[in-house]
């Protein structure tokens, strides 16, 4: 059936229930009319390019489960697409709702098209990364029209959301240079735009021609993810004037997108101390009119290379419990190298734990159901049921079986002294025996 609307937001504003809204409402256990209202107001986004036919739609935003994103893609030093496809399989296996292809070397469209054709997860990109390889031009030779052409190519291919660093305009650059920072600009897309602006003397093309960008995105129902080019790259730079000033601009850009019926995600801080996270979540929601918030981390310390999936999960759980809606995973390889398959798995699991913990704290309907099932299984010492409830069943089973217990139904940690077995035995009116094993 031919659709009589361009975007999910346009449909919601007209009271039309789309197939994607129906899927999301069922997944989230939310009343469909309430969901339509949230999409119409911009508080929930359903990224769903009209050409991504393999998609299983997901909602991101107020009152919904916290979603996670997996970054992958090739670089000039690691160009094995077969490995990247294995990472895609891992993302699907462990329940990541979104995958961003951040490939930044050569012609990337073949991989991206294969990804979109087969992935049930939302697909995101950063067109700025792809511009160099796609256009085969030096940075300062690329025109504003060239940048917009790459955005159109990604939209036409079926990408569900694109990160566009439209907030780093000339005013923001002057403020950045005037105030100074310990880590300067750590956003890859933001740094490239900063360099382009400085070398050419021009305004950020995504800011200057923002309405043209929105027109492209509206045509294919691509959600704009407003990138935070001035996100802090270390604790010392968090919550500074550059970050907050750009956030104010992103709030203005959010409203402009909604006026064009384009859905919005707003991206948030990278590195941030624990005590600043809650306030930053509140500030973002206030300044960006309750648009869904997409955060990288936040990483709560700068000294854990090799373990940044943990620093990110700590920050992500706090961020999501205080209003963030979408977590970008971080792997143990962050700051060190392109992640391998094991790094990707570790990053996904850490991020899923953070998202789930936050959903329980927020009281998301049904979030704690699986935890209650796990508690029941543990009380009964039903190991197969425990493995079924585990976020990573294979690892849980492998750990259990790697050092099998001699005492039936226990584990090798406690054996005969298993607290659960001891209490179960007493409640069954039997005698606890720690030496002869006879329970009567």
C-alpha cells in the first residue's frame, strides 16, 4: 500500500498509525495512541528509512527501553569487510538495536548496501567520514555541495539515521579557540569540519545549508542525529562553555528539524565525572525540548585504556537512569585500535547491562521480569533456567562447566556450603549434613 506521508513524525502529527509504530508499541507494551503523541511531539523517534525493508522498527525516547548502538566499519589500517560482517552478526545475536557503519576508507557503499539489505537493526552513518573516500578529494577541495551529495547518497541507500555535526558553526569555533581546552576537539567528524572551515574560511556547510539537509532527510524519512562536535574528550573539558554552547545550538536545530517533520536524536558527552552526569542529562532535555538523547558513554575516568567498556557502562547506566535514551557502546579497544570481534562482544554486553540496569531504575514496564525469572531459577538451583535468563548464556554455561562441582546442583564456589541449598534443605524439613552428605 502506498503511504500518504513522508516521515513517521509527519504521520504522527496527522494521527496516522504507521506499521512501524504498531511494531514499536507491541515491543514496548505502550498504548499506541500514547506512542503516536510522543512521536508527534519529537520525544520519541522511530528511525526507519523507507528503503530499509529488513528493519524491525525500534523506538528511541521517553518511556521506552534504553537502546544501544554498535559502531563498526573499516579503516585505512584494517580493511577486512569479512570481519566487519562477523561483528554485524554479533550485534544481532546479542540484541543491539542499532549499528553504525563508521567506515572511513575507500569505497564503502558495497558493504553498507549489504548491511542495509540484511540488518533488522537500525543503520546509522556519519556521511562526513565517507566524504573523503567517496569523493576522492582532499578535504579543502570538497565543496558544500559535495558534502550534501554524500548525505543524499546515504539516504538513498537506506540509512535510518545520520550523524550531522551542524552545531559547530563559525561562532562556536571562535569561542572554542578563545577559551581553549585540554583535549581540544576529539570528535572525528567535528575535527574534519573544523579543519575544513579553517582552511577554506567558509561556514560549516551542514549549518549554512541545514534546510537543504533536512529536505534530503525528509524525502527518505532519515532521522537526523545532531552530532556533538565539541563533546568533552577528557574529564577536564566536561560541562565547559564549548560543550554547553553547542548544546544550545543543537536545541535550535532540533526545533527547525521538527518544523520540517524530520525526526531528531541529539548526541551527548563522551567523558564526564560521575557527579556531573545527572545534571547534564537534565540540561540536555531542557535545552533540546525533550528530544531523545544519544550518549557515548559517558566515560567516567580517563585512565582505563583496555577497560573503557567498563568506564562507559558505569557512566551509561547513570546517564540512562537520568534520562538518556540511547547508548553508544564502547569497547575495550577504545583509544587503542580498531576493535576485534571479542572487543565488540564485550562492548555490546557491557552496554546492554548498563541499559537494562537503567530501565529497571526508570520503571520501564516489564524491565525487571527477566531478573525475577533469574531469581526463581537460582532459588530452585535450576541451572539450565539460569543460563536461559543470562544476558550471555554461552559464557555463563562455559564458566559453570569449566570447574564442575562435586556436590549435585551447586557450583564449585560453595559446594556443600551453598546458601541456597542449605536453606532449601531446612525449609524441606531435612537435616543439613556437611560431611557425610546424608540429608534426612
